[in-house]
């Protein structure tokens, strides 16, 4: 939130660096030694300033050798530059700061730690506007970065539907794919790269396409064959609209044919080539383009919970370009909630992190920029205490910026109880397979829980599993001739000395034999890349144990695989190593701090990830962060859906500024929590623009015992959403907002009414909370680190229009209509401090009326319009600082006083005395030492007094004339004339009109619409002055004896050419035809492109739903329309709806003739809520295209950026 600018300046003058304020509060440690790193150095050097090391890893290795003797801090100074890494920086207990001192890795000039590779040289491809370049060293690309700006995988830009399920009787599956209209998808090449993505409520479900083939029975549609067995399982759950279904809207991603807008790319795996459409201003011959490669950049890995990594600071770096391969070779994946991932060949697991932390104490991340990371940014898994994450920027993160803990940290009564998992025999060795080890399988089943942690086979009952019997292979594997397998990824190479497999008693003999146990460093276990630990030809016992001597070799991957296409099942797996001590994997993290960070554009790929996401944790402090542009919830903490789990508590969430969140997934909130939260306080947060979500603060199932107070919520559906009885014993009080809409179905809830104020008129306490929320002044610079662009998400308006239920929409409209009526009744409109600008009074009333009488989709459009106006009004209240308002009031004390009120500009004696009696004591208060809240309240108290005295002046005249469809007006007081500028083709014979007069004067109240076809006089009367004035009212409705008109005379005028035709000049306001594009007709436009050079460019806009909202920039045309863009013999057809323009036809041959007459004919035919557009040029059929928007009539117009147009007809 913006702070007092004077304070910011003072602070910036006294501060040498953003972290000094906090540093002054701490006792500074002496610096014992400094080490230096430079890209120009050598790892054979001494690490001095004169002879620096070349890599951070070498500096780390050196520091480890001297740290035991530390007598002060060690600072590793890393020079500016980009440090590409092939292996993660791995910090263990040996890397800790010793003897109470810290090891500080300090960047000079923000050096970059990059996990990416540079993309090769770009060249123009054979496709117009698309560039290409070779990419080596990656297997898949979900992200790419061009000049430090994120590029996005090619996408359909809009959600589509299938038309039905497809079943191939030749396969063993019930669901093999879906039918899709050819208007939504084509016969794409490399169809196996394509993904369909469903984003619903809190869940992301993605399914991969196997192939796209023609439908032999219907040429208008195709069959999308889906990758199995994932799709069969997903489609079988037809009751669940949170998973993939043909009749639930989904996006199409990752096809070359979808490349249609700047900033998009497609990676062709076969060619190892990336294709890209540059953004404006990007020179692809000089651009730096990076593709992520490394899936881990930094790890902190303490030996045990009692022997941790400690006292390390990472400061002043840009940490960037991390990849995530976990979803790339699967048939599909789902993000169930937060960081819970399930893929087609994996057991449920947790999203990995680019910076992973286990068993640490007092680690700091200060003043860094985390950018372009393909999974979670920083993840604090097990036993991470005392971490400080302060003064960092996070942007363009695929999952959460920061995550803490996981589902097994809840303790007794949790959804997953956190129990120390012991191997079948305590050998004293470390078991590498725990609850969070990534396990992959050859077959997806909805209950494929097979990691050691989830199997829980114990000494006491080797044949019993807590959560079921066993993972089983694909029942059709023998028939299909497929081997079955289970694979584990240890993430690091280890010496494996023993492997144990468990089979519960319900696993048949035929399913526990005929397998081999393999180790490898090749994830694919290609022939020759692995060693065989054991082969099991006969039925294994309930616990099978295999010793192994690796002769010193270390391995990362373990696989159990059938020897032939036979049935297989398994209940538990353990792998033992002497390389590390045994450690507990169920120790929760405590007392961590996330403070003054700027977090934006997170959760872009894994939408349910949020901004800050925690499972079970205690003592967490989240303060003064700014979070924005997030598809789901901004801050999530807690896990489980009951009141029993005590894994969370004593968390403090305060003074955060959260805005533009829940942009695509609605069952969330700015602040979302689960489970028991004893001692947790949520206070003084400012929440704005979360109207898709369920509330500002959302305590979901099991949330209990928290205190929620002194928060500000604006532009939200509900302030506080307690929807179920399992939410209990929460206190919610002393909160502020625009309205008092809440839901309380909880148990023993203390919920006070929200203290309301009109938008833009926040009362003192609310105003102070808003001012103190978000980044403190010394950290506001963080916003400047982050490139500005909108995230590539389904737009919020489209989410509202296409995916929200009627019930949800009714809640939204009821809430905002009530708020609008409150503003109309109690708001102040005019030109004085404290007023909403007068024009909003009429806009708001019209928008409110429109919502109330429209139904269905039209109602949803109307709601969005109403909400936009309310937010504009909140941001545009006329306001001056208190000292300026005091000066205005002092000046008003000198207004002339008239006894009989007959003199213009005077006020009555009574009015002046009343003003003095109320104002003088308030002015005296302003001279006291006031808090921010007291000063704000005083300002709000004085504003109406000033308005009252100024409007009590004897005056006559018109301040403002409102005509319903007008673009603008000009008030000429001297000549008592008002000129109203109307859009082309507006029906000026009947217009709603309202008049605002000066001072105490009045005019007529028009109950019926007025006719503006002729100028007329409007009488104004001042009772005080006993005087009439007559004002001339005229309308400028541009007409040049032609059917073609400019938007308004003030913008430009259509010039009549010598031959009597109309000439439309270059780069001016659009021109609109009086020939309204009528329903079920073919519109003809005859014109001459006038250009002195070769290569004209013409934009023809048609079927626009309004002439009112044209302006000088086609990118800002707010009305719905189609646009035909013609340049250099080619044409593109665009469709604009809800403020979003999308390309629907690209590169059509269009031989427009320069400087001679051309004839364009356009037909729009509605078909099943869509529109078939047919275009002819000079008598020849040029193209036809199916558009999503249904529109067979509307306005037609030109917008010409570089080519003049002479219109003939």
C-alpha cells in the first residue's frame, strides 16, 4: 500500500540499504573473513579480492574448511553477473555458521544464480511473425524468458467444450477420448504435446492428448484421443466437475497452431526448436532468451532434526530460471489443493521446490529477487525453524512463492496423522523412502499410494496397512504386453546397501513374484544404465529383504519392475543408506518470519498453489507483504478438515496488502485457513479486488479458535465466509469494509458487523490500516525489480461469464446493487472535496438499473459494468490534504455575507454563522498532534461543512448537464451555452437528461426523455436572487451529408473530397457508419485506400454492439465487435468480447488494391450461440470463420493508423 511520501523521502535519505532498519535492532557481529567470487576469477585461486574464485560452489567448499574457527561473520562477496549452475548449491550441516556467527553470501549488484540455458540464435521462421531457435539441454519447456520477461506456452486463449465422450470398442477402457467441434480445435501436428487444462474452484486438472483424428461420421468435428489410463479414471468420475470432463470448460495448451499473440512460444520436442512471437519492441537478433533446465537451485539439508544447517544468509541475489519436469512425461496431472500433486504415473506427492529446506535453524533470505521458477520458490519442509524471508521480490512463479510444512505434520487427529515411520527392522541406517519421496508408477489408479510413508507397514503387523492393501498394476498390462513398474527418486545419489519390499496378506502369490529390483542414475532406466540388485522368481514373503554391495557406486533412482507382462502388486518399499544418519521426517516447522516481500504472478501454472502456502506450522509471522495477481488464494495456512489436528497455531498474519487475487479459481480467499488455529491472529490486513473468491477471509472446514480483527475488505463478495458448522469458536470484530455481507454457519462464532463506509471514503481507522498495510517505505523499491505485464490467465470477466453458477452470480449482483444504492443515497456528488465526480451519479444509476432488469448472461455483463464503475468511483473521489482543505475553509470565512441573499456570490448571515460554529473548533483540532486515523476522520468531518457553505452561495447557472449517451460536454458560462458531444448514430430524438445547477439555483426535472434534434433554451431560476437565466443547449452530432461520421466533432471531422465522397484521415478517432449493420443482411462497404507508398493498412470494425465506446486506440475499444485487419495483402480477423481481443483467423490472403475502389461484403450468421462470418473482396469469397460471440448486427466503422480511406458507400 502506498505510504506517506514525505516519510519515504526522509527514510531514503537516512538509510544506506533497505535492511538497515532491522539491522539496527540487532547486535551487529564483527566480520572475521571475506571471500570473493567473480565470473572472471578461477577456482584455483585463493578467493581474495585480488584473486577471486569463479564459482559460488568453490567458495562454499573453501568456507567449509575454515568455519570451525569462526570468530566473527564470514562474508562471501559475489560479483555481478549470471552464474549458470549445473548442480544445485547444496548446504549441509557442515556449511553452517559456527560459534554463534553467520556465513553471509552477499551479491554485489544483484548477481543471477540461474538454472537455465541460453537459447540459440533466433531467426525468422517460414511463418509470418514467428521466430525460431534451437534449444539444447532441455527435454520440455513450460516457461521461457525473453529479456527478463516471462513468455507463455501457446494457448487457446479461451475455454472450449467438447461435444461428447468417445469410446473405442477395441480398447479395454470405457472412455478413450472426446468429440470436439472443428471450430474449437483443428487437426494439429504433434498432437501428443497438447494438454487440456481444467481450472475449477480450487483444483487444476490436466490431461494429455494422444492424437487428434477426424470423426468419420461427422466432418464438423474431430476426435481427441486421450492418453491412458489417466483419462479413463478422470472421465469415470463424471459426478465430479472439478476433474476433466468434456462438458466443463477447458483450455487447450501447447500446440504450434495456437501461436497467435505476442509473448507466446511453442517448443517442438522432435526438432528441439522453440517458436516464438515477439512482443512489441523485442529484437530477436539481440534478445537474451533463457530456457529453464535445473529443477533444484539451492538445498538446505541438515543431517538430523538435532543437527541442522544453521546461521546462513542469502542476500542480494536474483535467483532465477528453475524448471519442473514432474509433469512432462505423464498422461495427466492434478493439483488437488495447495501443493498436493497427483500425476498419471505418480503416487500423491508434494510439489517440489527450487529452494528446498529441511532441518534448518536461523536461515535468512534478504533483499533477493526470485524470478521465473517452475515450481514452489522456497519450500520449508521438515524441521525448519527461525527462517527469515524479508525484503524479497517474487514473480512469475509456477506454484507458490513460499510454502511451509505438509499434510503429515498435523499430529494426532490430523487428516494424515504424523507418526514416526520406522522401517521393518531398525538397522541404524537411514531409510530414504518417506512420505515425501517422489514415487512414480506405470499405471494410474486413484488409490495408488505406495510410498514407504503412506504404506506404514510395521514390525507389529507386516501384512497390515493403515490405508489399504496395495498398489496394483494395470489389469490390462498382460493383455497389452506391458511390463509394470514402480520408481523412486532420491533426488541425490546415495550408496544403497539394503532394499526391503512389503506385501500385505491380500496380495496374491502371482502378484508378488516375477520382478527385478534395479538401481540407476538414468531416470528412464535405459538398457545398460542400471544394475540389478535382485530378481524374484518365486512368490516373495510378506517382507522381502535384499542386501547390495555397490562397490562405492551411488545411485539416485530405484525401480521395481516385472520381468514380463504379468500382474504385480506392492504395499511398501524401503531403501537404506549408510551415507547419512537416520532422521525424522515428521517434525513440523516453527517460528518462521515472512516480512516485507513483494509477491506477484505466482501460481501461474499450478493454479492452486497460491502466494504463501502453509500446511501445519506454528509461530509463523506473515507481515507487511504485498501480494497480487494470483489465480487462487494469496495466503493459505492450515490443513485438514476437522477440529482435532493441533499442528497449527500461534500464527500472526498482519498488515499485508492483498489485491487482485482469486483471479480464476473462486473457492478461495485473500486469506484462507483450515484446521485448529489456537492463538492465531489475523489483523490489520487490507484486501481489495477479490470478487471471484468466496470472501476476504475464509476460515474453511475445521478452522477454530482464531482471532480476526481490524481488517479492511473492499470489492469482495463476502467479507468473512464461515460456511459450515465445523468452523467454531472464532472471534471476528472491529473490521471495516464497503458492505456488511458475511456468512456465518459456524459454531460458537462471535461475528460483529463490519463497520462500513462508502467506497473511497474510508474512515480514520480503516484509512490508517490501509496506509500501514503492505510494504514498508524502505521496501517499496521491490516493485521496481519486477517487469510489468499481465499474467497469462483466463480473464476474470470470462470466469464470471462462463464458469460461475447462477447462485454465485446472484450473490455478487445483490451485493453490488445494494452497495450502489447506498452510494446513490448517501454519497456526495459534485466538484468539491469529498465529492464523487458528478458524472458518476448518472452512470452509477444507469448501471444499477441495468443489472436489476437484465437476466442470464446479459445480467453478468451488467454486473461487471456496475462493479467497474464502483471501483472507479472509489479511486476518483475528489480530495485534498487536510492542510489544503483548512486553507479553503479559511478562505470561505471571507465570503461576502448578504442579509437578503439577493447578490450573486454571497451567503446568508445564518449560513456563515453555522459554518463558523462548526468549523472553528474543528480547525483547532487540526492544530493538535493527530494520529493518521484522527487526521482522516477530521478531514471527513470538515469536507461536508465546506461543501455546505460553498453551495449556499447565491448563484445562478448550470454546472453540469447529463445526457445519457453523451461522450462529453462543454460548459461556456460566459455565453450561457452547453455543447453536448454525442456519438455517431446516437438517437438524439430521445435522451434521458438531468441538470446540476450552481449554488441554490434550480432547473426543470425531466421525467421524460428530451429531443435534441434542435437546439433549445433551458431556463434556470434562483429564488434567492429572484432571477431567471436562459441557457442554450445544442448537440454536436457530426454529419457531413454522408452516412459516415466521426465519433465526435472534437476528435476530428470527416472531410468531404472534391468528388463529393468522404475522406477519412489517418490516425484519428474511428469513424462509424450511419448504415447500421442490420440483422440477417449482407453489409457492403465501398472505399479507396489512399496511400503514397506501397503497403496499406486498414482496420474495418463491424458488428460492434455500441458506437459509444470507440476511442483513438483500437486496443482500448471496450465495446464488443469484430475487426478485420488488412495489411500487405494479408488479413487477420479478431473477435473482441469483455475487453479481451483474440485472433480467430490468421494470414488470410486479401489482395486489397491501393488507390482504387474496393468492395468488401460481410455477412454474419448466428449459429448455436456463435457466429459464422463470411467476407468477400471485390466479388470473390475470401474467408469464412466461426466466432464465439453471437452477433449478427451492430455498428460498422474504420480505424486507420497509416492509410487514409475515401469512403464511396
